[in-house]
C-alpha cells in the first residue's frame, strides 16, 4: 500500500470522526454519558457510527464485527478476532476495507494502552476476513475525558509504542466540542 493511500485513508477517517462527533445529538449524548457516569458505552458508539456511515456521502458500505482468523504463528490464544467496524470508501476496490477498532475509557492512559493492545491483536489477523474482505488500512480510535493536552497524549503514545516495538506513522487527537471528551486516532 503506497504511503499516500495510508495517509489519505487516515485523513478521511479523521474527517469521518470529526463529522460524527460534530453532530449535536451525539455531543448531547456524550455530555449525558459524562454527567451520569455511564461506562461501557462502546456498543452504543459502534451502532451510532455505523448508522452515520450509512448516510455518509463517501462511504459505499460498512460492516460491524468483521471476523478474522488469526495467524497461529502470531496468536496462540485465539482462533479468531473481530474488528469493531469496517467501511469501504466509494470509488475504491470493493474487497478492500478500512477497519476501525473503537475504545472508550474514563481513564485516558488506560484508554490509550487498550488501544495499543487492540492494535497489537489486529497484527495477528490474517490478511482477509472470514467474509473475504481484505484490510486496506487498520486504525484504532479511543474516546476519553479531556484532562490532558494533545502533546501529553502523543508523548504517552510514543512512550508506549517504543516499549512495545510498535511504530506509529500517524496519530491525531481532537477535543470533541461541547463535551468533556477527546478522541485519538492511531
């Protein structure tokens, strides 16, 4: 995959997430989640994002919980893993999708660490899902309370990545306007 395709998909995914979190209904829900201290709202987010992708002008199709067999040389504990959501951009190969793993946590450091763990797990996936879709690109996104700045989040990611032998080419952190949350995409 040429680097420009990776960067274009990354930028497209950031734009999708910005538009998703820019919806007043989603921002109201996130404020209510924070006020009532709801935890474990990943499934809600997954479904809302899928519905948003259904109406996105540049998304041709999407799937939830796309399953992959694992490469048994790399993963000894599980036979398969699943990516939270996948989507195909319009005017792109029909069998090559962008896969996105979603994380949320009330502790920003734990959220980032869990994102890194999920990315490492996806590294064990075979190149095609059980339905035959190929991985065009894989990203992980996390939502957590905005208690630190972007620079501190990115320093922490780089520190964790170095300790785990992970090389991150791109990362972006954005505050979700009118909510107490931020998101980071790796």
